């Protein structure tokens, strides 16, 4: 399982280049986006209806555990959406539930991409965008402890990467 920081729409593209068969947990509405929806469907991504919280979690687990599901590397963005640099947003429970239910290690991913390509607007800054794979978190942690550790390692390293890129509005 891979859990990453999402700051820009194409963070997915960078992670997808590393794995042979990534399967992203994604908002169901994205299935209706031209090209992206078709690609996501063909790649075996797992759509969730985020508006129906407990049902979305049950559906997500069922799809992931489904014996007919496409093989691949499960990828999730624990904050559930793109988050602009410097904005603090609590991690949602989905990544933690997948981690505990599947009993798999988790590879956290930090990023500074949003410094160069913001969530909104057309401004693009020069610099080097970084997606960094961090040391894996071994299976077996309790849900709350895992979620806290995941948030700490991803946010700490993402903030360091953003500072290295010249972003200064980070209050830790």
C-alpha cells in the first residue's frame, strides 16, 4: 500500500510512473472526467463516494478485498483531496482502515509539487518538483497510532521539501 501527499492533480502521474500496476482510491465523480475517467476505469482504480462516509469505507474495503479485483499496487491519498502547501488538513480514516484490514506495510510519499503547481490557478513556478518515497511503515500498528505516524512522517518531510524549494509559509 502507498499513501501519499497530494498537492497537484498530476501527483498521480508521478506515482503511476514508478509502479507497474497502480490502483488508486479516487473520488467517484472523477470517473466522469474526459480521458481521466476512462483511464482510471481501465487501470482498475477504486472509486468511492466520499459523501457517504461509512458506506464509502465499506464499499472501498469490499472492492479492495474482492477476489476478482485487478492486481496491483494500492495507492491512496490520506487527506482525500489536493491540499495546497501550508494548509493543514487532518488525515481521513480510509488509509488507516485499509492498512489495518489488509495487514500490509505502507509506503508513505512526501511531495513539494504544490509549490510549483498550485491547486487553483494557472501560475507555474520554476523549480524541481519532488515526490519522495519514505521508509515503509510495517504492518501491525493500531489504527490511531498508524494514522498519527503516517501524518507525521508525510507532513514533516513534505514541509522540509517545500522549505528546500523556497516555500516559507509553513507553521509547524
